[in-house]
C-alpha cells in the first residue's frame, strides 16, 4: 500500500507537471508519452523518488540500441520532470546535462531555388493523374515555398482563414498555441484563388471538412500521404540529385528563410534589425530560433563576406 501511494503521488506529479508546462504553450507530446512509463518503472523497482541512478537505469533500458537518440530523449524527459520535483521533494536528484548525450546532429537542409519549386509543381501535374489532387499538391508546395509556413499549419488551414480583401492568412493552432497573420504577395493570393475555384469545380461531392486544401473525397490532407508524394516528386524532377542531402518537404521552410535573408543582403538592408520580422513571420518565439534556418549556402556566405569586407577599414602598413 505504501508503494502504491508513492506511485500515485508520482503519477499525480506527472499530471501536474505536464499541465503546468502546457499552460505555457509547450505541447510535450514526447514527455506525455514517456513520463507515465517512467513512473511505472519507478514502481517496478520500488522507488518513490527520482534519483540520478534510477533515471539513468530507466533511460538505458534495452528497448533501443545503446547510444541511440531514444536514450537521450528519455534522459531529457526525466531531467525536466526531476527539476520540477526538486521543488516539491528535497530528496529528488536532478540528472546533470550531458550524462547521456544524443548522437544526433542537426541535418543540413536542402535549399530549393524558385526554379526547383516550379519544377516540383510541374512534376505534380505530370505524375498525379487526378486533376484535383495534382492541383492541391502543386498549390500546397507553392504556398510552403512562398510563405515558409510549417506543413502542419498549411494542412490545418481553413477556408475562412484567408482574408482575400486584405491579402492575409490567419495561421491558427501553431506551435505554443499562438496565432499570427501572414501578409501575402499578390501572386500568392492569385494562386490560392485559382486553386479555390478549381477545387470547387473538381470536387464531386460536398466537402467533409472546412479545410482549404482537400483530398479527392473532400477530406483534409494527411501529412504522411503528402510527404510520400513529395518525395516522389523530388525524385521525378531530379532535384537534389548528386547533393549530399535529399530534399525534404520541411526544407521549403528553410529555403524561404534563406531566400529572404539573401534578398535583404542584396538590398543593403540591416539584416540584424530585420531578423525579428522574419522570426515573427515564421512563428518563432525568439529570433535565436530563426538562426537554425539560415544555412550557410555559398551565395549567402559570399554576400556576407563582401559586406564585412566593405565595412572593415583599411589597415595601412
């Protein structure tokens, strides 16, 4: 009975911890899945408190090969929970950072050019036999490339989320439960309006969703299917062939960020001053998160080096 009460207390602590963090906008899907398992493990070994020893033992359970990202993910979740518990139970030990490190490195993105995006849209028209699906996929790709929206944000877009008069998109249900308005270029508005007309003409039955982008049966698009189709289009168009990295659909977001930065450099704008605008447009909480999207492509490096050289005073011997 004593252990049952202890485990119950830990389970309640997990629920309180998740509720608190989610109230700040964190989704914590992984923590929500792993922490109940951590509590079950603590019960199985007769522990009523989190220690470094039992956190490491749980993280290194043999469900995954040694050194994989699974171990690091478990430890990260356990550490966050332990930090919370330490303010409640003084016996709690917080595992130090780096105790189990992740071997995963951030993957370099493939930066799509405007020509690449056009090729993908044409490949969609060539590969996909169903006119509505071909138009839908091509327009989704165009919107991702033109706005840098997250794929999930585009798939959740409803018809009422587009303000045609003011040329803006209302992005809802974003990361951290925030919302934002995205101004659109006139060509993007025209492309979306053209798709909406085509969609309504080609859809054979009443839509089953308020979603702006729909499948051939009127339902909202599914990410897994869209991602699979996108990979086939990349292969069919010969994009990223010979590159060290393959082109992913998420890389369209990276590409938008890099192209925006390039344009600012070319125009002579103060990039550091403009960066918060890009961060807000992309839906990042802070500009530092935007830096991860700004890959050092050769053209960007050349422009940055040229600006640095022009701003450095000459040193005479």
